[in-house]
């Protein structure tokens, strides 16, 4: 019996790229069905993340034209990770496996064949991993690689050069549903699920149309979320830096007292100002990092829903059937 596959695709303001990539996703799905790699009940699911353009109208149109297309629309923009989570959680009980992939067409859809082979061999989670970053600018390539190294140094378990292109079985998703974090960093959470996993390597292409929705500001915020959501090492580092500063401050106090007793008192306005500024900067930095953790605890304690579905293309079809 062939597995039912649902391809989950988050979309935010993608009216320019959807007409290009939707036929590719549909062709891939039907091709896998024809090869009998997956069951005919398999679907492509577009998740509209509160887009402000015609993205949802396009998705509804695709769903009307082809029964293999489904659409979900969030009540407001919640971010890529929440939109992806919504698709996974809403569809996990209707399929055997999911493959999440971005809408922009940069990830090689043919890598899905290898993912399915790894699933057949027993892998519950298969990570799509970039084998190079030739299509990235020097700045993006160096910062991205630095980010993965920093995550590793912080003790976060993640797959190097893996984003959110992955196959996850329904069994793994059922286990993942017990992770109730509001602050989501999916590429760091899935390795915590465990189960047998594998990697499939592919070359990433340039975006097919439209513009990237991840400027530097969002990338920095995403990286900060990843570190503070999955690691407490920054707080450990603060403690170590604090102890080091206390030690040198103690040495400085002894030196100052000895100098005063020996009568070698020298005007030290410049040195004192530098020390005060340095300590003040360290304190503010430490407080801001601790504040990140306190803020995340505050958000987690509210237990607010991570997403709210406002519309489904299936509901639209049911309404038309009643008429």
C-alpha cells in the first residue's frame, strides 16, 4: 500500500511566484502518483500566511480547478514557522507523510524522490540539505554559515545547511505535536523528536519570481529566536564573563588601595571613565539577553494559540455542494 503524501507549502505575498511554481508542484505530485511512489489521495497544501496581495485568491482558484490542491488561510500573518506548523498539524491525521517546502521554487523538487526512498528504508524524518551556497551573495553565505556554527557552539542540535525542506512521517508528527512552544524554530525542534532520520543533498537555485521576504532584520531576529529558544548557553556565558570582570575588578581595587597607602595616587579620570563605560555596556548587554529569555517565558505562559485558521478551500467546496 502506497503512502499518502501531503506537500505543505507556506505562502506570504506570493502572487508573483505562485503562477510559476504551482504547476511545478502539481506536476511533481501527479508524477509521483503515476510512478506509484505515493497514493492517489496525495495532495498539495498551500498555507496562506495572512498575505496582503492576491495569494489567497490564487490558491482558491487552483483548488477549484484541481482536487489535488488544498488551501488553508490563517486569520492573520503569523510568520513562516507558524504557517508551516499550521499546515503540518492540520494535515497530519490525513496522510502518512508530509514534505514541507518553500513556495519560491529554490528548493529542488526532484529531491522528493530521494526523500521517499529514504522513507521506504525506514527514515521517519528526512532532511533536505543544501550541498552548496553558490547562489547566495558573499554576505548571506558567510552569515548563514556563521549562524550554523554559532548554533552548534551554543549546543543547539541542528542540521548544517538545512532550512525547512524536509519529509516527516505522521508518526513523527504525532510525537512533535507534544512540543507546545510558542517561540518556534522548527529546524532545531525536529531533531529533538528523535526517530530514525536521514539527509538528502541537493543544489538550491535562485528564486523563480518575486522578492525574498527575509531581509536582514528578519534573519537576525530568526537567528536570535533559534538560539534563545533552544539554548541557555548565553546565560552561562554571561555568568562566566561576570565572574571574570569581578576578578579583575577585585585586583584593581587591591591595586588602588596599595597605591593609595604608598602615596602613589595619580589622577585617573580617563581610565576610570573607560572602566565605568565598559562595565555599563556589559551590564546592559547581559540584561538584554536575560530579558530575551524572560520575554519568551512570558509568551509561553500565556498559552495563546500558535495559529488560527480562518478559511479552508474544502469549506468553500462543501458550501457550493449544498447549493
